[in-house]
C-alpha cells in the first residue's frame, strides 16, 4: 500500500469513528497543555526571582552588621550586632582595596510633604554610588552630591512616582520637600526599572547618608554595598573584605557578607529542579493518555475484525495492517499535540494577562519535548494492539472472532 493510500485509509477510519478520535484527541491535548502550563509556571518563578535581583549587579557584595553562624537560619534581617558598620569602615575598605565602588545605606520611613500634600515615604540615606550599584536612571536634575560622605546637606533626589504624587503638573526640581521636621531641596528625579525585592524605589527619597544619620539619630549603617570595578574575582573580594573587617574589629569576624550571584545560583538550581519536577508530572499525564489509547485501540481492533480480515483476504500483509493502525495513532497524537500546544499557550497568555507581575514563559525545551514525546508515547502504546491485529489469521478475522 502506498503512503498516500495508507494516509487516506487511516483518515477515513478516524472519520468513521468520531467518538474514539475525539476522546483520544482530548486526552493527548490535555496532557500536552498541562506540560506547557506547568513548565511555564516553573520558568515564571525563575524569571520572577531573577527580576527581583536584577537591580543588583553580579559583581556586588552586601555587608550586613552581625555574624550569622551556620545553624540553618537566615542572615540577620535587622542587622543588629555588638558593633555597627560605619562610614569609617567604608573609607577603610576603599583605602585598602583598589577598584571598588562603595555605597552606604541607612533606611527609614518619614512623612514626606509638600504644601498640602503628604504621604509616608521610604527615605534612604546613601551616596552617589548608590545609582551605580542599583542601576538607577536619573531622568531629571542631578544625583546626590559627590565628595565627602560625612558632610550633611539638605538636598534630596526623589523617585518618579513620588514626584508625580507630590508635584503634579509641575517640576519638583528646586522645590522644598519636608521630611518629618526637616526640609530638603529637590535636586533630581530618578527611576528604577526593577522591583528591588518588593522595595519600590520609585516611591522613595534619597538623601546624603550624613543627613540620614542626623534625621534618624544613628551612626551605624543598615547595609554597605561594595561593587567590583576592576573585574576582580568576587570570591576573593569577599574573602578580602571579611579579613580586613575582622582586623579592624580586633580579630572578631562580626559581619555577614552576601553575594547576590551565589543567591541567584542557588535559587536557579532549586527552581530548575522544580521546573523539571512539574514537567515530570505533566509527562505522567502523557503516559496515562498513552494507556488510554492502547485500551481504546484494543477495543477498536476487536470491533474492526471483519475489516482486518477483508484487508488480509485482498492481499494486505501483517506489516500493512500494523502500519494502518500506527498511522491512525500517529495522526491522532500529532493533532492532539498541536491542540495541546495551542491551548497551553493560550492559557499561559491568559494567566500572563491576568497577573502581569508574574513573568510567565514557556521554555522552548519543554514545548519541543512535549510536542515530540506525544507521538512517541502514542506509537509506543499503539504498537501492541496494532501487532495483535496484524497477526490474526484472515479466516478468524472474517468470522469476527476475538482478537
């Protein structure tokens, strides 16, 4: 039998048995769609974590006051310790290590007001280096003053969202902004293109770190960011920082140094395992669909016994009969895989539209694997019923005997 005749015969058989075809089509389509959707969720989780850390460069170290021992807990959140990280520590590290950018950080909440408008705003005391370490874009005016960080100045750079709320229909540049009981001149407006792990910097106020020390009555830093500017190894830089800080603190290692690249690598491994796990769950549904195909084809070959006997009486050999049933399985599986891909991508697009903050994405490897595995699984499970039908003697088939 020629390939075109074989294809036509298989299509005609599927048309005659619409219910069987629809059931198998749906089973395979649902299986493929589940693989697409579940892997998209896993990849979306990975993209979400990547975006949360996108504001920090891979060549960055984060210094936290307080040493966290290896006991299975998380690093200190508040930074409480017997000794704070200070601006003197930052200057010492800058003197001892070449080609680094250091950005201090003090965090507090103030009531930001301009005339009759006011709102609670996160206030960050830092330096001009913060724009480099956190990839902030200056969209108007100028950044924080350069020079000695210990000099308190009544100037501020505000986020774009805060500027739109407090200064609608006008430019905030040159205007006064009151933070609690102190006034700061607005000299610039910035924009952050990242969520900064939930910290909405576009609604924040940046002031000089010395001004923040006076405003919040503190001398210690909440965090100290150190960025490698000379391409040096981040691992060696981390060890160097820990050693220098220990020497400065009388041999006591009382700081914690975090590497965002190490955190990202750990999260990436965990989320890749999660994605593979959910892909495996979806693959199980493909196997279930294959078992369903095998059972339905066993029933089909029993019902079509006379047809098989007639084909053999007309000269069809075992290979031809087997090829007919395998062609039907291949056509159904390909159509089901295509249906599942379309439905899966539509569901992912719908979820992305419904919740745009979660960056869903279908991995190419998952889509290709699901589309290719569906026909393979279908053919594998259809092989046994097709072989049984092909091996039945023509006379018994014509009598409609059990296969």
